[in-house]
């Protein structure tokens, strides 16, 4: 009876260890994926942001173009 208890205990500890290892790997993978997604979201910009950044440059280009066309005439 003593030997059976030791075998059952060893099997339960082994199964628990395997599940703990798999859970750790799973959550580590999820954490890594979340970090990658956060980095990508930080780099993504939307069209309104780009339009806001380009608007002053467009105004400068238009001013230069008007000046060059006026000098050419």
C-alpha cells in the first residue's frame, strides 16, 4: 500500500509539472505576442495624422510653385 501511494504521488507531481510547464510556455507566448502587437500599434498611423503632417509641407510647396511660376513669366 505504501508503494502505491508513492507511485500515485509521483504520477500526480509529474502531471502537475507538465501542466505547469505548458501553462508557463503558453502565457509566455501570449505575453510575447502582446508586446509585439503593442510595438506595432505604436508604429501605426492613420490617414488623418498623415494629412495633418503633410498639410504644412503642401502649403510650402504651393508657395514655392507660385513663386517659380511668377518668376518664369
